[in-house]
C-alpha cells in the first residue's frame, strides 16, 4: 500500500493516456497520489498539510535479483518527465539483464582516501594562514594515525567503524590529537560528499556518542545482536506473560520506537486505513510529530490489541486499565533471561538496517526519529522519507519472522 498521509493506493489513481504521463499533466497535477508511466516509472505527489504545498517525486519500481525495489530518481521539476522516463528505461534494462542499477550508477573512478587527502590539502592550502605549518600537521597526523587503516580504501567504502578503529586506540591518551584527526578525516569525507562519491560523513555525528568530550567511551544500553531478536520475540510470545505486555514489546521491536512512545500510545494516534501511527510531539524526545509506517505484522498486533483494550483509549493497557509501567517490559525481559533492555532493540534495528538493508543512512535515522544535527541540511530537507521507511520496516518485520 502506497499511502503518505492523504495519498490513496496506486489502484485508486491511474495515469492518463493509457499509462503514459504527459509533461502538461505532470506540471499541473496537484491531487496527492501515485501516477504510473512506462518502464516502472511512478510519479508520487505528496501534500504537506503543515506547509500547504505539493511536492512531486519520481520513483522507479522494479525487481532486482528477485527483490522488489523502489529507487528514487529525483524531484520534479528538477528532473523532467523525459529524463525520469529515460532513467526508468535504463534501470529496467539493467535489472532484466540481471544487474543492479544502483550499483552500476556508482562512479568507477572513486579516489582512495590517500588521493582525496591530496586534493583536499590542495584546495585548502591557499586559505591557511600558515600554509606550510598547517599542511605539515595535516600530513603528519593522518600519516601516523589514519593512512594505515584508510589510505588505500576508496572514499565510498569507508565506514564509521573504520574511523572508530583509527580513533579509539589513542582516544584516552591522545584525546586532543584524535579530535584533530577526526576533524581532518571529516573534512575529506565532506569533500567526498560534495563530489557525489558518497551520501554521508562517517566521521560526523554517527560517532559523537561513542567519543564524548571526557575521552571515555560511553557504556551503551544492553542490546541483542540483530540475528537473535527474532528468537527472543518467540521466547516472549511463548512465555504466557500478560498479553498486552507481550504485544507491546513486539510492537516496540517492530516499530523501533522508544518504550514510553509505545506504552502511552492511544487509539486516536493510529490510522489503520492509512497503516500509520503518528506519535505526537509531546511524547517525542525531539518534540516533533513522528509518523511510523506500520508493517503487516504491526497491524495484526493492533487488531489483537483492539480486542483486548476493553474500551480504554490506551492501545496497550495494563491489567488494571492504566498505562503499562516503565518497568513492566524491562522486567519481562529480565525474567526470561533476555540480555537486553527495551531501548536496546532500537540499536538492534539500526545495526540490521546498516548491515542487511539497502536503505540510505538518512532513512534509517528517520526511522529512529533522530533529528538531523546539520541545521542547513535540515532546513532544506522537509520530507520524512515516509514511503522509503515503509519498505524498510516491512523488511525488518519479515526478517524477524524468519
């Protein structure tokens, strides 16, 4: 189902002219929906109730190596109908030949980290007040701490774990030096982003929590490896525990939401027809409404919970009809010997998304309702990538049920 707020299903709206869109139609259409064209091309029209505006995005839908994929092609009018149609044709042609359009689009001439460092130094050299000294410091710090791990890797292959491997061994004893190394790696990665070689900076916000200003590594909340989460849910469901608690825990895992967001969920936040749960800003850490796409299993849980709610507004009430306590779900995990806390399942989901899905980093972060700390980027990015998150959460649900 392809719902985004007021967007109807694909079957509800058909493209004009027997499946072929026209440039005039694309320019003028303002009714939210999904409009189909040739070669798997779709035009998704969204309405922002807050901004009272319409946005239009091109998406190619096809099957790649047996898996259905939705790949964004850009927004209209920056990408015209003719360009989007040509991209869709090329994607379908590649997919039918057994290839991956996304992989083939990646540039084959991506530089290594060592090569990129030379380019970045050359760019900044004239702007440094003491160019000779600054260049010497850059080269020395990266040579001594980063090049062995990163030097031969292409800039699009460097992960946050690689940057952590550079910093952690010396973080306690050479904290200030490691901060400079991180900053310089980050400058190289930002250049790579600007050149289109990658979409994120692995030396940026992703490792901030693990590298606090005190120089000590933060103890993270206990979480299961993602491969063990499905078995843990089976153990919970077979435990004979209070049904509402069991359903709440599984719903928490499926949606990757925080415990309080699930325990205090009310039925007026749920739109079963749109398959969406909207957590109000008042209950969100970031103080913004958070739309959660509901997988097929999450909807089944809500239907089960509806039969047990006893008329209360709460989706997952306690045996006394009140909200589940903060300790209820945690105690269930402890009693069953499951080495995790409720919040830890968000970490399990994030690890799975990074290692087992094709979702971009920003989609994964939005699934966790993380706020973009880059104020400039956040100011220009108004979409919550809802449809991409819907696909991601359905894949997570299927992974847990294997």
